[in-house]
C-alpha cells in the first residue's frame, strides 16, 4: 500500500472514531511525556496517544510497558496531528466520567467548597462522585472566582461554603468539571456604565501606578485609567511624580468602552485644574475734557 493509500486509510479510520469510544491496543512506546498505542482497530501506525495526565491515577504498578496491552477511552480525535488521544483514567473511573460527560456548558451545579489552594478552588458537587485524586470533582480557577479584584481566594469563598457555579467544560486531563463562580455574579462594569456618563466628575483612590498612567478606583469593583497625558496640565515625565498609591483624587470620565470594559479618566480636565478666571470690572471709558 502506497503513502497516499495509507493516508486515506488513516483518515477514513479517524472519521469513524468518536469521543467516548473505548479502544484497545498494544503499547509501542512509553516515556514520561506519554505513551503511544498501536490500536487493534488500526494497525497501520501507532496513532493512539495517552498523555501523562491521562494515565492511571492508581499506583506505580499500573504503569504501562512496551508490549503491554491497554484499554482506554477516546477523549479527542486530532485530525491535524492524525492521532487519537486516549485516557486510561476514564476507563478506571467510569462513574466519574459518566457524571462529567452528562454536564452541559451553561448548566449551574451546586456544591460545597472542599479546598482552597493558591491556584484555585475545589468544589464537592452535589450528586457528584468522589474524585480519586482531588478534594472535589469541580474546580474553579483564579480568574473564574470573581469579577472583583482580590489577592487571596479566601476573600471570595471559604471552606464548607455552599456555592452555585456555571459549568464551563469537562477537563478530561484532570477528570474534573471546570466551573465559574464569576459567571453567576452581576457585572459591576455593566451596572456602572448604565448610570455613568462622559463628563461626570468622580472621586476615587489611586490603586496602581504604571509607566503609562495610574489606575483609580471610582466605585466598588470599578477602576479606570488616567493616562500619563491626562494626569496634569503640565508635562509629566513619570506617573509617580504626580500621585502615589492611596492618594485621593478627583477625575472626570472621558470614555466608557463597554465592549472592551475600559474606563478612561482625566485628572487635568477637572475644574480644580482649570479654575474659572474671574475678570475684574471693565475700565470706564476715559471722559473727554469739557469745554469751559
């Protein structure tokens, strides 16, 4: 069979494979970066791949060796790289996989916060099975915790707290439900944009000083940028020469970009930096001398 025929045969095979199928085969290579498998259903090339995170979550005794037999579930079909990505952990945790596969994007499952880590929060979902490795089958990454700024996830949730999140995606590598608490919260910027307007004067505190300007918090969860050129009526070389973090300032809204979620502010255009000039009384016209 020629190369063209091989390509056609492989393409035809990949077209028959579906996510969720369970395939068997023989290990042809086993390294730290992954394992390749010669599938029983396609013996032309070892197109089956088990990534390091898709291996068994059991003991080291479950490790695979070249020549060994393996049975794994299809988690992705990559037509570009011409590979079938497999997960051995899926076949070893059928109850967990069935629960996760039943979830749909936008669905809002509830549960209790199981653990708080520096990289995110684990959630023990109601009706969800125990995870063989993690504290909970649900996981919220740091960006998906809140719409408001925070330094520590403990500022947002606490262990044991019951929460409702939005399901984003089934993470087949870790066998967990990626969730978003942020998606269930009202958008503070959208609410602010509805009641604010260009030209409105606001008072706030400086939260960050950067080379191109400063950020000012003008409402709870709302920060705007005062560009370097808008800091003062005179030329400014560095933002820190004008204001420092924590300073209270008066600013005026010059742009509200709802699509990009950006608020542009100006300090130099406020009335206090453009005082009204009060003109003195007009001089009386000089009177012409009267004739005697």
